């Protein structure tokens, strides 16, 4: 049985990957993973491929035991793994709890590595892994401190692992979008106050995911960046010292832009 596995599939870009992946890979089932079972079930009406709903919390060790047991039982041929689960919190150290900081590390880093390691034994030559990353991976970001650091980890991990996997014919790529209009902001803005209020460009999830899948299957890029303004920003960040980049970022936050109606019910 050929399958795709998508974590964080209950909303945002995770949902979009489920909707769009059949344009690039043919599978018998898509295993969709998130905490909200109802949201996962609702996706079935939007895709023609059968979904196997796995209501798992990837911050809990028991979830990985359940996933590993299912892999051992079914022994599928995993053609695509998309690690889209993750969350961020904006704000100062005083606003964000230690628990939230550590949960960001657990979900954005540890869960991604765990899912990758458990899935790789069931992947053959020609399989693909997409790690959902962030533009914040390329620079330190005050007031998005821990989230940005987790994404720097994801980028480094993905680029290095991709080199190791080349002899096996398995491709791994990071996807590094800028600001995308999803439920991400529902969680991120709760602790924000007025610390982060400048959002230079806002993109639609469907467009960012379409670019990511195209880059994964049609190019040899180590990471995917959607939108020319964001691509140029990445180039600039690589050239400038990070202390200057952070000063620019801090000054931008004094000039609100596109900061309204970011959260959804």
C-alpha cells in the first residue's frame, strides 16, 4: 500500500498539502495526523484519496508509539511525508510561559525528528519528505525568539539530512514561507501584546503550498521560499550582519502594517 503522511493536517498549510499532494504523487491512502479528529474527518469530502484519520498529539510520547505500531502493522510504502505540525507564540520573555517555549521545541523540533526517523524505514528510492519551516530560520528574531530558533534547527537538520539521504534516492526539502494567513496567528498573537505588529507581505496558504510541492518534485532546491519579495529578503539577510538585521526588524515593529484581522474564529 502506497501512502502519504501529513502532520498538522487539521488546519492551515497542513490541510492544503492534503488537498494538493495528489497532483504530484499517487497513493492509496493519506494518513492525516492532528489532535482535532473532527477537522481531519471533514477533509475527506475535499479529496478523492481515502484518508486514515490519526488523532494524535505530537507533544505526547504515546502518539509516536501508536504511529510506530501502525507502521509495523501495515508496512506501507510511504511515498511522501509532510511534517506540517507546529506552532509559535509572539511576545517578550515575560509574556510567553516556559511551558509554551518548551512545547514549541517539542512540537517544532522533536516531533519533526521523531516522525522523520520512524517513517524513513518505510520509504524507498523516489520518496520525498517536506519539512514545513519558516522565513525566521534565516535570522534571529526578537519577540519570536524560541519559535525562530526552532525553525533554524529545522533548516539545518533538513539540509544536512538531505545530503545523507541522497545515496538512498530519498529527497528532503524545507519549506520556508513568510507570513501566511492561517490559524497560526490564533495561537501566536495571544501572548503578543504590541511587540510584533509589522507584517510586510501576507500570502495565501494554497499558493505557498503549491510552490512548495512544485519545488519538492520539480527542482533540487534544499529549501523553498514563496514570493519574490521574500526570496529577496532571504538573500539580503545572508549578506548583512545579524545584529543589523535584528535592528531593522525591531524598528519595523514600531510601524504597524497588515496587522488587522489576522486571527480567525
